[in-house]
């Protein structure tokens, strides 16, 4: 478009120069001025139309669905055996050195020659695209599953972190209790010595109690013997008194009778 505009401007300038130079010859050459004016009008009508056509252009693509000729020989003048659609799988039977053709065989058994530029060593994109899309879909599903697993693991991590904080708090409480126990158990040796002393005192007191019980038992036996002796003496004294008093009375009576 830029080149046409430059040409258009140069033509306008040339026409103006011709018109100015032809003013003094207007009476002599009226037909030449008329021709220049007509040419100017034609250019003005032509170039806007081309600009409008250029502005209305749109993009287009060459289709990937086409057919390849399979011939009986290695040039375009040979008979076409059949038309092979893009993506058709064939078996390469021969590739002569320096030739642009290869002899191939289709799945149905037909043989012929095909240009090398139409043969690929791997399936074309339009064949592998469905598999790629399928794998992409599977990958997206796996990604979604992984995202769900990540969310689940994140929630579990949050819960574990919460539990860890609780355990840390409880651990601090346990540590405080342990410190208290350590403080209380710092005098264990002294408490053990005191316990031993108290046990020894208890044993001594028990021995003293046993001795007192034995002494009390001895005293009780001695008292019983003394009371037994005293009772025996009282009985013997009573017997003696019982034997002596009747005689004393009989003597008195006899002595009174003599009087």
C-alpha cells in the first residue's frame, strides 16, 4: 500500500507540473490539459478502491486434509494408482538413491510410487492429536486429583500443627510439674535418713514396750505370790487363833470354878 501511495503522489506532482507549464500554451494545446485531468481523476478513482480491498483482507490457512497421488512410476506422467489421504499408513519398500520417489505398499496390498516429501517417519499431528488430547485430559484430571490431595494434606498439616501446639503447651505444663518433682525430690537423701532414724526409734520404742510388758508381767506374778503368801499367813493365823482361843476360855472357866 505504501508503494502505491508514493506512485500516486509522484503522478500528481508530474500532472501539476505539466498543467503549470501548459498554462501559456492553453490556447494552443487544450486537448493535452484535458488528458492530464482525466488521468488524474482515473488515478484518484483507482487507488482508493485498491486501499479498500487491502483493508478488507482476512487470514486463511491451508488445510491439513489432502490426498497424495500414488503412481505406477517415478514421475508425474505415470498413471495414478490411487489417492492416499493424509495420515494413511504405508510400508516403504524401496527408495532409489537420487530419486524423489519411494515405492510403498498400502495396508490393502496396493503398491506404487509416492514423492518422498509426502512421507514421514512418524505419524502426523492430526493422527497423534487425539491421543495427545486424551493424555492432556488425563493429565488435567491427575492435576485435579493432586490438587485435592494437596488440599487434604494441607488440612491435615494444619490439624497436626494445631495438635503440635497443644502438645507443646502440655509439654510445658509437664515440664513445670517435673521441675516441681525435682525440687521435691532434691532432699530425698535427707528424707531417707530421717526415715531410717524414725524406723530405728520405732524399733527402740517397740523393744522398750516389750521390756515394760515383761517387767509388768514379772511384777504381776510377784504381786500374786505376795498376796498368796499373805493369804496363806492369814489362814494359818486364823487356824492358830481358832486353836488357841478355846483353850484360853476353858482355863478361865476352870479357874473360876475353883474359886
